[in-house]
């Protein structure tokens, strides 16, 4: 079967319906289809061939979407990259991916030109934006190109993993990723063409790309974009200006909106569903959000490797079920009463990793993907998230999940704590013990310390952290997720003080 992912995504939208909104700009589906065909023609005139990789590195915008989908429409492979990456962070991505082109805005030209010149062969820099006529000129003169059909298993795009546990990997997604990216939103959120989707996360992040942009376009709905980086005030401003009906955020941002008091202003804004993903949603945040806004948060689980959400929860228990069109399989040899890795399959599961043979063999098999996260099997095909494989520790002969400890202590500390994280470390005797890193809320250090101490003493002995470090902040990725790979170093630094 042959197809083109970009063509499939743009098939459903009614001609004059709004496809994209960004600031004061609105683009209809007819206009978006035309501009993507022109972008594909511009890429072809630049020399893009089927299978060539192109990095799109700029703030979210309508032009970003047009350039990105234009690459895929022309048969290329699109790679969205965080525009805030330093040159040192970008260099290995460019070297490994062997891209033909890098599309960016004017303010990145000087530094990128120097970096690209060090690569052999050097990718061509394509620039866009005010004062830089390169891309606009090419778009204006380009001939519209018919979609290049490719095998449904041929690459269409790459996503970089978030890097929460180490070095980011390139995840290769096939053309079929566009077949059903809206299955979660349609089946659970009742997405229709009348909806307006807004994700606070940026399009280089799988959560926003798959569940907002791709799902929204596939359903013929309106997708709202924002060039600016999100914070509580910015999210509220976007909701006030653009009136989304479906809002996608990460747990850290929901928590910040509660702490800043902006959450209360989301009540009665016409938002049918709030969605959370990217990391585990604390039950305390879900409860507080409902009290503040009157809207319950739907918690989802997905990864860069699945692009779209594969599991979801609509209950205070946090127990997860498979989203529509997702299959779940358990390892036959796994002990049913212990946390285990699971296998997931859907049309949005990736082909695998770029040049990561060991990770490929561990995570992918015949269309199935096995995340590094652990789950407990519960009645009625429900799953309880239990953290990653390296979050499961053997202490005093018993299995302990750092996630369980975090949830218990966060619940007890309530609003007195902004962030906390638990990590396994080695003692001087070579044994495994727990270290707790905590960020207290402003002017609540004493209360937080008291609550944490009482909560620790209430835990079984083998689950109690041996160290408690009070720090100013915890390390986060660009997508707002806890960077667990840096926690041991943070513990060691705290010990050295």
C-alpha cells in the first residue's frame, strides 16, 4: 500500500474551515493544502529527493507547519528540533542524522552557518522570516507539487526522544503514522471538526505533534499554535484569545497554574477536556485542578516511539486503559503480581531507532513497541504505572518503585512542595538506598520539612529515603519532564556541600 502522510493528514478538512491559528493569523484547509503543495515544490526545486531528511528548527508557526508538511508531501523525512538547543547540543544531531537541509528563521542563520560548514557534506541552510526572503521567494515562485506516494512503511518523520534518562535517540516514524493519530481524541475526547485544539508543548515534542496537530488536522478541526514558550500566564492568555475546546498540557505546567492561582480563571471557558501527558499526573494535582476549574484532567500515556497516546485514565485512581485502536500484550514469562514491561501496537508505533541496534532489539519487534516503563496488571484490563525499569530497586530484599515513594510523599506534602524526586543511589557499603530531592514552595520550607518528615516515618522502613536534600530546582528537559539521568549527580553534589 502506498500513501503520503501529509496528504492523508490534510484530506478531511472542509475547504473554508480554519485549519491553523497562530496569533492574528488564520489559515483555511484549502489555503493550507495549497501552501503545502507549494512548499513541496520549493523543496523539490532545492533538490530534495525521496527519503532525504530535513530539520525544521524554529518557533511554532503556520510557516513551520507548512515547511514541515511540505517536506513529507515531497517525499522527504521531516525532523522537528527544539529551536532553543545550543550549538553543542545540535551538533551531534546534525552529524548523526545526515540531513540535507536545515530550515530556520533569521536569528539562527549566523551561528548555524558556522556549524553547518563543519559537516561533510554540509547541509543547505534554508531561511525564513522578516528580512530574509529566501523561503518566501521560493514559495512564491514554486510550482505546486502532487503528493509523492511512498510505501506506508517508508519513513515520513523523525522524533527525538526527550532524554529524561540519557542521550536522546532518533525515532523513525512511517507514513502510516497519519492513518489514525486522532483515535484517542475521537474515541475518548469526542473530537469533531468543530473542535479547537491547543497544546502548550511545542511541535518538536511528540505529545503536541501527534495529539494536537496531527489529530486535529486528521479530524478537520482547528489547531492553535503559539510562538512563545508556555508559562501559566501565557497559557491563560492563549485560552482567552483563541477559545480552545481541548487543551493539552504537561503535569508540571498544571501544577504551576494551580500554584500561581491562574487555574481558577480556566473555569467556564468552554473547554470540554483537559489532557495531561509527558509524565505521570499526581492525583493531588488532578483533584486540585477539578476543584479550581470544574474540569477533570484526562491523563494519558504515550512516548516519542508511539507519537500518540496509547493509554489513558479518567479516574482519580490513575489506573490506565488502552486507547482505541491500541493493542496491549504482556510477556508470557512475566510474574503477574510484579511490575512488568508491556508491548504496545498501533498504526502510530514507530519503525524504530536510527542507528541504535541494541535499543532497537530491546524495544521493537514485528510492529510492537515495548517501553522502558513498568506497569502492574489490575482487574478489568487496567494498568498501574510503576515507573521505569531503572526506577524499580531491590532494597532489603523487596522491590521498591521510586514512583510509589514520590507519590506518597507528594500527597502528604501537598501545596508546601513544588517538586520532589526520589532516586536510587549506592551507599559506601555498596548497598542500594533512596535519596529524596525536594523543592519547597515559597515561604513554606518549615511546613514542607515537617510534612515530609512525618510522611517518611509513616512509610515501611525499606521505602524510606536515607537522605533528604532541599534544593532550589530539579533538572527538567526542554519539554518540561524531570531529567532523571541527572538526579544521582544532584544527590552527590548535595552531599558534598
